[in-house]
C-alpha cells in the first residue's frame, strides 16, 4: 500500500467520522456548548467565591475549560471506536482494499479536527467574557502545539479504551476517568487551596503541569519546567496507548 493511498484512505475515514459527529446534536452539545456553559458558571457563579477579580479569574479558568472541552470531545472517540468494533463496521472495512491503519487513523484525525473546532469556539466566547492573554506569537504557537499534542495523546488513550470495552456503556467510563483527573488538578482551582494528600496527587498527575504550562504561555510568562513535564507526560501517554491500541486492535480483528 503506497503512502498516497494511506493518506487518501485515512482522510476518507476521518471524513466519515466527522460527518457522523456533525450530524449528532448530542455530540455538538457535549463538546461545544457544555464547556461554554461550564465556563459561564465558573466565572459568574463560582468565580464570586474566589479571591481573584473577574478579569484575573477568566484568564485563570480558560486553560482549564479548554482541557475540559478537549476531554469531552475525546470521550466520544472511545464510544465511537467501540460502536464501530462491536457493530461489525471494522470487519466490513477489513474486507475492503484499503490501508488497515487508516481505520483507526481516521478516528484520530477526525477527533483532532473536531476538537480544534470546539477549542476555537471556546476561545472566541472567552474573549467576549473578558479573556485577555498576553502571549506573543511564539507563545501562542507553543500553546497551540501543547493543545495539539494533548488531543493526539489522549485520543490514543480513548481509542485503547474503546477497543478494550465490551460495550459502548463500558467505553463511556473513559470520560469519568478523564474528567476526574481534570477536576483534581490546577485546571480550575490553585492546588495550594487543596488538602495535603489531594494536593500531592494533583501536582503529580499530567493535568496539572498541562494546565499550568498552557496558562503560563497564554499569560506571556512561560514556565518551561511545567512545559517540559507536560510534554514528557503526553509523549509517554501517547506512545503507551498507541502500542496498546495496536495490540488490542490486531487481537480483536483476527
């Protein structure tokens, strides 16, 4: 199979998934509208209990909402992969003269594109709410790069969960794991407000350095320690779950 055929087949598969997703009202509500509603709630309801003023809190909360937006979008990937597996869609594709790697690749690429769309929508709304980043061009590029790596790494985790789950209900459990990590991190509240044990966990899991690195980049004050830690976490997660996904996929498609 030539490289040109692989790219063409992957784009075809990703277009298929994107069309299904954009036709689903539930997907649009969950991946775009829900993060926006949560940001409104955090700023205008919970924000009043914070010691920061509104403008400062908006700047603080946006990276966390972006991560939640990404998490919600990626969670659907686990369900979609599982449904394609359990309903025999993958079996049908395997009987066709296409690049077999394009089947999972299509899910990954479509997740990346759909998440970028939802992230752009959240950033636009955040500007209307008073978000004022101080990042320069390079820092914006680094922040976008971090978002892309995050989507890519956690998408492979979602693919692995989707392939291993026995049903789409089981695959949906992935969202609870991802959301749990986000809430027990510095995505929405500073870790110094947490209890000692909770703080220790929050500061030693991937979401905190990820949130802090994006936050510092958008603030124009990059913390390269958090950035390096986040990249190491993401590269490790991406490689690990890519290998798991390939192993499980080959086993289930025998």
